[in-house]
C-alpha cells in the first residue's frame, strides 16, 4: 500500500501496520535492510514524550549520531535486540552517539504502555532514553523512504539530523554492519546548520 508524499496515513492504519510486524516465526531471520542510499530529514516528527517524563526533541539531538530503535515490548525480535543495543550504546556514547527507543505498544492505554516500557527498561537495564513513539514517525517513513510499518526498525541519523540508514530488524551477525555504519557517521564532522 504505497502512499504519495501528500497523503497521510490514519492512526489506525499505522497501528495496524506496526502490530502486524514482529509476527515472524522465531526461527526466521527478518530481512536486514541497511539502506545506505536512504537519505531524508524528518519534518513533522520533532519530539516524543519520554516514559520518565519530559520529552526528547530532534533539536536536542543535533550534533550527535542517533539511532532510533522503533520497538514494542511485546516483540520477540525487539527483545532479542535490546542487549545488543545496550552494548552498542556503551561502546560509542562517549564519542557523540545516542540511542532513543521509540515504543509502539499494543495496550491502547497510555498508562499501561508506559508501565510496560518501564518494565522493559528495568529488565534489560537500558541506559538510553525511551519514549512513546508518535504515529507521525511511521507516516514520514512511508512517505520519504517507502519503509513498511513493522518493528523492529532501526534508523541511523547523522550529526546534521539526516536519516542515513534504515535497518528492518537486526538479525544475528548484523551487529557489526550496524556498528560500522555508526563508526562511519561518527567520523564525519558536524557542520552546524544556520541557527544552531
């Protein structure tokens, strides 16, 4: 179901796409799709509410290499990836790297969703920010990168706020590919945009 840049996806459709994801058999590896040619900038997605209170904004992340982990606490592939992402965060955080988890929960109740994400944080000892993912993220991914609405989805954004890589899941063995992408972006200089 391809949509043009001007066409919005309803919240129900977005939720249905996300909920349809991560339904692969546990033994089946999801297709890793590191899209090196994927280059776009979010325009409508500007912030997300943090589970711990407050919000994370794209503006506050400018100057860092950021990995957005679009996940669900109910998703087995997402749970398998969590320790790998924690390790990646610890490895590169002092070099200007940040991970932000954007949770898409099935509860339909924001308080229950926040509780589930907080339990997930404690279970995997996650040190990076976790937020409730806004639907507009999926809308822009469909419009600008033709990305299906399935979790887990990893987006790697450079220091200028441009999404440079999209990974549909993180199959075993692909951690090195992701780490290589992060290292390459960390090696690039930050060129401040006007107004920064």
